[in-house]
C-alpha cells in the first residue's frame, strides 16, 4: 500500500486540497457506503457534476490503492452486472479530517480576501460596484422550509424533505424559490437538504421546526445559526426573526426548547 497518510499538513495535503473531488467522495462515504454510480450522481451537491464518470472512477481507484477506501462486490442479484460498493477506511477518515480542517482555513482566507477586495475596490470600477451590490444582497438571506412558493405560504413541518426552500431578504422581503433536491431522496435527505442550503452565498440563518443530527452538523459546520419555528407563514416567521422572537436551535433533533417567543434574542 503506497502513499499512506502520515498526518495533516505538508505538500501532500496541499496537493490533495487542490482537487475537491477526493474530499467530497470521502465525505459521502463517511455518510454511508455506496456504489460508484450513486457517488457520481451525488457530486452535484458539491458543484462537481461537470466531472466525467472516468475521472470519478479513477479517483476512487486511486483512493483505494492508497488505502483511504475499500470496495467489495455487491452480492445482491440484479439484472445488470455486479457493482462495487465503496466504504471509508480508518486512513480515509484521517484524510477527511485533515481536508475538513484545511477547508475551514480556506473559507477564512476567502472571506478575508473578498472583504479586502471590497474595501479596496474603486467606486468607478463597474465590476467592483456590481460585486459589492451582490455581496450586500447575499448578506441578507434567511432560509425557510415551505409548503408553497411565496411569503404567504405555510412553513413546512419538516426540513430535509420539504418540497421547497424560500431564501428571503428580511429587510426587503425579496425572496428566491429554491426547490429541495432531497425531497424524494431514499436516504440522507437531511444532509442533502442542508448541503443545498449552505452552498448559497450569504445565508445568515436557517429557520426550521427541527433539524436532524446530520443536517444540524452540516449547518453548524458552515457557521450558520438555526432558529426554531412552529407553524405560521413564511412572512410571519421572518418578522418573528427580525424582532428577535425565535429560540436558537442549539442541539439537533427534538432535544431543544420549544417556543417561538420569549426566549433568547438573536443578536
């Protein structure tokens, strides 16, 4: 077994982080073992759907040769040929931990870079003006799971399998309708829905009745606070958020304080 992982840092880690495909595959396999075809379809969650199957399967073979993943043949009888099932190894978990730490650092660097660029940009630079306008717009997004497609639609009682998310600017009440690709997922709907949400720029909060453990971890890792809602329309819960009436979702599942008002005010 060659190129065994020997710890975080160094040129090897930097080269790995130059390609986001491997960390994405490792994260999906940490969630559950999967066929290569399943992994290929889920790469869209990370913006990697442009990659060809050849590239993805080559990456899987490379990670297996390095001991990060291992595969077995699916013994279940199907009409097609047997398929490999990939799963994460102990070494793969170590690599994923390292990549996650570097991604957090990269996010901090990118945030600083974009902020400094905005400060130095000239008002006479049309591209800079457009960038600042987009940044200001992106800074005002609240995500709400909804059964409908407008501000007066009722909020959804579930997060992972809601049909739609509304991304709302709490100041102007302008909104964007975002279909939930995980609504009909066979498994891992909470994680897929959370990944869809955190990929959008400028999301500052998630309002939901509850979050499962995995969805909670994804949103928490992205540094996005979550607040609890109990029924009502999108317009009503956004107003409640603006007035500081929503309780913070501090833990996943049902182990949190229920109630819309009279709790800790969000800053």
